[in-house]
């Protein structure tokens, strides 16, 4: 009788523990407003199991920088290297890395065995790590080559330019399509009109890739990033002030229609835009301390974008994503290639 009573108590305890674990798992599916669940074969990430928000080690860039800005600069822009407008694809902007199952699950997954044998990049996930399932629509609208240029390994005076990447946030102050049209318009003779971002985010959350991440988008003119090591800026043209463009990744949010003006505020950005911005920023591996705004880096005193930006909301969403390196900002030292 005593033995049966002990067995009954043990069974009851096991059931209670199972219920508690189930409740905890159910609650863990909601984080910062993002629906998350077990990683599957359609999700992409480079996961650091110990701490999913840690920035991963920077990968080796696939393309080389230009060595040093020419002085004097050329009178007419020339097409940047390694960009073929007729054969541009998503992989030129973002290197998708397949998230694999755990080793135990691999043994029963024939498709993954095939990918391994073919050399597909696969990063093994930890069974304890869950990833946001959000995935925006992605588009490509390559800027005309007069509106962006090479990144440089040295500044105008030959000094090494080895700044870590930053993200600079902007807004369009027009429709996303108007911005794309501007970026795709050739500006051969008017340097002041040469402008671009690396990516745009539409009101519906769609991500538009405009300039490859190894190239220098012309997103900020006279600018400085105030980092932990002091002021950071690189001069690449004798006719213009130094800027952050040589080490920046520029992302712009499409402005709401009530913001197509110079007012200090507008109605703000959509939930889809914040989700896509967090999704995109996480894929660069850039730490939070190096994510800034056009207003913050501008030295002219004339920029205030992105207006009405909810920093708390954005960084809250960003924390739900593991740091990844699908978007490699920068380029390799040409002397090492």
C-alpha cells in the first residue's frame, strides 16, 4: 500500500511539472510583440546560443575596397566594380544562411543531408533558441551608378580607414517610389544631386535594396559619428566635407503623407516598418551602440530625420532578433585580396 501511494505521488508531481513547462513554453512564444516559434528550414539566421543578441564575429567581405580616393576626383563618374545591373540578385545584397536543425534531427532529414553534401552554408541552431518568424517582402531597385560609389581602404590623405560599420536611419520625406526614381536618375555632372541609401522600407514593410552593402551610398554629406572612441568620419573627396558614408549602411523609412513637408513631426511609421527595420538591422550584425540617425550624424544643422521615430519600440523589437551577418557592410582590404 505504501509503495502504491509513493508511486501515485511521483506520478502526480511529474504531471504538475509537465503542465508548468507547457505553460512556460506557451508564454515564451510572445516576445516584444513578435510571434516566435521553433526555428524551421525556412528561417535564416546565424545564432549565438549563449546570447542571441551578441554581435557575431565579422565575416570576410566578398569584395575588395578601392584603395584610396583619387585626387583630383574624376570629372565623370565611372561604374563601380563587381556590380552588373543586368544580373543583379538578392545575394548581392544579403547572403542567406540556412538555419539547420539540431544534429539529432539532421539524421532524419534527407534534404539537409543533400544540402550538406552540396556545400550549402548551414549554421547549426541550439534547440533552446527560438527565432522571430517575421519575414518581409524584399525588392531590388538598383541605383544608377552615378549615385553611389566605392568604399575606400584609405582616406583622401592615405590614412587607413578602418572604422567599424554603423547604421544610419533616415526617412524619405516623399513616397518610396519617388526616392527610387531619384536614385535611378543619372547625375553625371551635378555632384550635389548624387544621393542614395542602401535600403528603403515601404509603408507596408517591404524592403527595397538600392545599393549593395560593400558600396558607398551617398546618404549623409557633412557628417560625424560620435562613438566610444571619439569622432569618426572619413574624407573621400577634396571638394566636400568628410562624412560617415565610407563606413555607414543607410536605411530609410518611407514617410507618411502628412510628413511631405519640413514640419518637426508627423503621424509616424507603421508597425510593419518597425518590424522590417528590426529584421533588417539584425542581419547586419551592427551593435545597438552603432545604430544612429541622420539627425545625430549631421553637422550642417539642417537634418532632423527620421522624425517622430519611436526608439523604444524599435530597439525593443530588435532585441527579439539574433545578431546575424547576412548583410556584410564594408569591403576587404585590396592589399590582402
